[in-house]
DNA sequence: GCTCTGCTCAGAGGA
C-alpha cells in the first residue's frame, strides 16, 4: 500500500537491534490525507493526529531531509502495531519519495549526481550556444529518425538544414557538420543492424515519461524491449559507462517501470567510440555498453532525487560539499567561483571577486524566490494531470476529452499525423501551434505522446514522433519561461554593466542627450517622447494611456534611431504587441526589419519578415546579423539565438505587462533601453502572487519620474467616455487630442442615426439595469439583454462588427456568444487590451451581494472602459453594483 | 476564486 501525507513534526533517528543485527531507522510523524488501506479521505480528529511512518535502512538518509510541512510518500509500505497504535513502515520493496509533487527533470538528477552545485549553475546561467551541444542534438535527432525507419543521408541533410540559423551563428558549414554526424551515425547504424537481426520491431524513439510516484520526468532517447537506451556523442574510453550516464538511464528505467514491467538493464551508446574501441579479436564495433540495473541503483536514484527536491523545498542553495566531485576537473569551476563570489555564497570551489552590493543581493534573492514560486506553480499544474479527473480537467479548460480517434498516418521522415474529432462546443486553452500531451485516455497513466496541434477545429490534427490513438489532449505545463526568467535575472545582476545597474537601483540619475529636432509636429507629448527615447543615454519611460498613439510614437522613434545608425531591438510580452509595432513601422513606410519567432506565433501579414531557422547557415546568419531592427517577444529574447545578438537600444512595448526579469530578457541585449506602457492597465500574468506582479516599468516610473513622459492626448474616445478613466486613473490629465475626437458620436458613421436609438442609448455612455440571475460566472439575463441591444443598434444602422462585448468571465463570454451574431467580438478584458471598437458593451455578471471584485482590480475596469470610440454601454444589476464604492461612482457617471 | 501569454519539449557536451 502507498502511504502519503504531510510531515507533522521532527524526524527521530534511532539505532535498533533486530533479528538481522543492528539497523538504523527514522520515525517520521506524518499527517495522512487518505487512509492508506481504503483510500478514503481521513476526516475528523484522526485528520489532525499524526501517524508514525518508519523508514528503515538507507531511507533514513531521505527521512533526514524532511522538515515539517513537506510532503512524503512511501510505496509498498506495511502496517505494524506498536503499543496499540497503528503505524506504517517501509519494506524491502518500498521507495520513499520526498515532495513527490515536485517533478524533477532527469537531466537535473544527472547533473546533481555530478555535483549539486552544477545543477544550480545550469539553472541560473543556462547553456549558451556552442557547437558540441548542437552537434550532439543533431546526432540524437538522426538517431531518432533512424529508429523511425528513415534513410540516413536524408535524415542528416534535413536535420542540418533545420538548424541553419544556429550553425550560421556558430560559423559551421553544412558539409563538415554532416561529415561529423555521419561518423557518429555509423556507430549507431552498425549497432542497429545487430539489434535488428534478433528483434525487428520492438523499438521506439523519444518518449516523454512522467512519474507521479517518483516525482520524476524526462524524455528517453529510445526504448528497446522495454529498456532504456541512452545515446552519448561524447568520449568515453573506459570499459564502464560513466556514472552520471548510468544514473540518467536508471531514471528512465524507473519511469518505465511505473507503467510497465520491471527493467533490469540499460544501454549506453557512445557513438564516438566506434573507431577507437574496435574489439581486436572479433573486429566488432562496440559503441554500446549494456549494464544491469539492480534495485540498489534505482533506490539510489530516488534518494538523489529526494536530496534535490528537499533542497528546492527549503529554498536552499547547494554548496557542492553535498557531493564528492573534484573541483579541479570541473568545466564549470570558474563560473562556479564567480557566481559564489558575486552572490557571496559558500561553495566547495571557493569564491572569486567582490560580492554584489547588499541591495542587489537582496533583490536577487527576492526575485530568485519569486521565480521559484512560479516554478512551483508549474509543478502544481503537472500534479493536476493525475490529481484531477478528466472531467475536472475539461471543466478547467485544461483538456479536451472524449475525442473520437479517426486515424494515424505516417508522414515523411518517420513522424505521424494523428486525427481526432471533437465536439463542436468543447473549449480549452489549447491553440493551434501548442505542444500538448496527446493520450489514449490518460496523459500520465495511459499511452501518451508530446504532440503539436496543427489544426484545431471540429477535426483536430496533430503531429507526433510516435503514433497514439488519441482521445484526449492536455495542456503541457512547461518550465521554459521560468527557466528563462531566472537566466535573465542572473544576466542582469551578475553580468550587468555597472552604470546600468546604478540606474536600475536609483543610485544614478539617467542622462539624456539634448535634441532640438522635431519628430512629431502636432503633439508635444509624443514629440517629447521620441526625443527622450532617441536621446536617452540610459533609459526612457513612455507612459501611454489608452488611445494616445504609443505604437505610432514608438515607430517614429525607431525610424529616428535607425537614421542615426543604431541597431534596434523591438520587444513586448505578447506576439500580438510585437506584430502591432511592426505594423506601425510598415504604415510609416519602414520595412527593414526581421521578426524572430515561431510560425504559429507570428501574425499572417508579418510572416514574410519572419526569420526562418532552417536553410543555408551563411544566408540565415546574414539575414539576422544585417537586420538593423529585430523584433521578438521577450521570451524569445531569452533564447540561445537571441542571446548572441547585441543592440544599441531595446524598445519594449506593453512593458507594464512584463515582470521585472521578463523585461531584463530584452534589455540585457542592448546598451540603452526605452520602456513603453501603462501601469494603469493590465499587470503581468503570473501564477504566484509575489514580486513578479510589479513590472520594472512601474518600479522605474517611481524611481526615475524625470526619465518619463506621459502621452496625454487620446485619439480614440468621445469626451464623455474618457472622462471617468481620465479622472480615476490619470489625474484628469488625459484629454481628447482634437475637438473632432472629443465630439465623435455614432452619427459620424455612415448610415447610422442616433435618433433611431431609444432615448437612453443616445448618450455616448449609458447604463442598462438588468436584475441578474443568480449564477456565479454567467448571467443569461444580461446575455439576452446584450443580444437585444445589438439588434437595437443594428436597427439604427450600425453594423454588428462594430460592436465589441467585454465580460469578466470566460463562461459569460461563451454565454453571450451564444446569443449574439458571430460578427460581434465577445471576449474577456485581457484579450481586448490593445484594441478598440466603435461601440463597447460591458457585461458585469453581478447580482445579489457582490462577492469580491468583478473585474479583479481597477486596472481591468480601466481597460474595459477605454475600448470604445463612440459609445459605451454598461449592463448590470444596479442594486448589486451599488454595494461597491468604485462601481457606485461608475454608475453615477454612466447615468449622469 | 477569476482573469491570462509565453515557449519547440528536454536535453544536447566539454576532458
């Protein structure tokens, strides 16, 4: 039976004498969530009384890592009664897992075994672009292709082509790379031939494995007869596989064992060994080293994993003394010493250099913790894969379930196309281009593959390395962005240049070059913004409230910078914002830019400017290197390719939506930077509530108000509409740019007559009182009223495509969508940010007592209220809204 | 307790 619970007190370690001799044991007080025998939740007094779990033998090591509050799981436990009390203890088949909900990567365990500090350094500073790594990746890809039955030369050619950009940056030619890959592949092929003779088909490549029992996840290179095969392109001239390689294979064995039969062997394939390791007697090529995996090794792996998980749970930093690696042999020794020195950390290798100033150290630690909290949230997403039922996942929009599997079709190159049919109404967070877990029923327990969504319609089309009869798709939680945030933070504070940091921490005032030039004629604030952006030696902050032409202003600034011969990085958090900037540049007749990003992320009209990753290395390199303007999301700025690029200036739009480390990812690449945003609109999207919720933009506006300028004239809203937002959010400083803007009404639109509208809708701002229904996240009455409103507007001559409807909840969005014509854009506030419509209808979904904020915080209301140009209609239950002071003011304004 | 976008994924190797 499996025992699982929360550690409720201190662990006691004892030595006892048993019939087998002296033994160590650890007694752990554990508060169980469920009865281990029945699986029923424990209720009442029993829930608070801790049970003792005894860990015998080597598991004492893992038990000693535990602290109150940590999670513990023991498999194959047995019950024993001790002085009338029911207790549990480990058996010879047990595994003890510390913090099982924390899914540790196989490669993390591998580097932890080598040296715990190496694990930490990898996490902090990432792995830069280098040739051995790219070559290793290529050989692995070709290996996978061979297993999937592809011809060698074809595989080599295509895989190298795919990495054109990276190879270009590394200055490698396709021919020489192909030759090296070919040499490695020869070893693989030779070995495969032997394997095929005895065992034709029992192979599979690249499987993503997740273990809910052991809290481990990873991707195995290949599986042969149920056992892991791990490919290594590095050198190993010794007879035995390297220890860390064995550990890696053993991790996959554990993962495979969870859903299948016990695994007792592993194979390591050292492809560089072929020529060197020829067996003199038989003449065989022997790149493969098989080794047996006993229980002891597998348990060791879990103990190592426990060390890592416990260290992360405590928020501690490894010193390197935990292991027994020799620093003299370590590749990362210098990095290790520098990081230790800069962060004033204890480390086995020692320290070099001066520590960061106290305030920077403190800043680093706070953000490090915040990012790790964010990572923990990603891990929680993983746990939901098995903790929630399929139905709960679907209700949470995290899965599409009950798909009807249609077909699997082999594609050229050994990959597969999978098709399934979904019910039309089913919704989820999944979008085309996303990576998902495609399974035949359960993403962890069933047959499951990492797949990409090619088409998401009534019929779903996926591509994957291996076929699976897909009936369910789950969101795949990725740590990629968290990883990149950490590296960006590290780069900003540890590698950051002195003056940059002085400015960031408010120790030095930003400087500006005095420019006389007029860039924009009839808008002083915009002109000043461009002047500051162009003349900034350190930074400039442009505050752009709704409709004030910030995109236009940025585009103008970019052109001015380009004229001065500067190389410019354009960035923003979302793909949409990046493409909007480029659109503005195109409108101003400038098209000499390159867009870096994924095919599914970049908007159709910007695709011609998108940098292909594949192709001739020199050509790809030139395209990127020669581009004076490069545009990418901040996440992409943290990619290996972008990190090789250097810019004079980074311009970041929608900066108020970015976390501080997220902003660093972009500005780390440039010597000066301009942030553009509005901290009165949406804040960063983060899972955990912590420092990440405040943007660098907002912080710097406070620290350096003199480096900022606010665009104060808006080109969007009728005066009546903007009045509330201006006074509530912009100190009354937001004004219509022209009298024409101030007085714009629906009458200006062709064929529309306000006189045809009922009295109460003729004003640019109106309120429609709907006593709502009592549903929490939907309101059918409001939805019906909104549908009627749209008909009324239509009758007055307005095309429904000029109406946008904003609702606070997704449930209400779909409710309203069912009632109104397709041409009406219905969405949440978040998705409306950055766009506008002639008429905006806001659905409040409030009735009875207001329970908590509807549009979460004031910034969401601001966004909702500032989308319309000519008319704003608020729809809600007046009696309910009046219960909240902000909404009461809003009603007074709307009904004035 | 709601709102939400990123990203090839994870792993690739250097003596």
